[in-house]
C-alpha cells in the first residue's frame, strides 16, 4: 500500500471509532426504546466498518 492509502485507512479508522462512540453516547441518553435500538444498530454498523478497514491492514 502507498503512504496515501495508509493515511486514508488511518482517517477512516478514526472516523469509524468516533461515530461508534457518538452512537453509544447518544443511545445511552435516549428514552425512546425504538430510537435507542436504531442508534445502537448504527453503532454496530460503524464497529463492523472499523473491523473491515482494520482487516485491510
């Protein structure tokens, strides 16, 4: 991989970690169970994306 490609993956990993963290924080503050479940699912998708990007390394 080129340096530019590695930098892209590093950025992508950081973004996915941030989005996952934000989903966890937001879900913890929601009282509506259906909305909380949706946000938790988004967090899980970001976790999967993180693992996929990490697997490329």
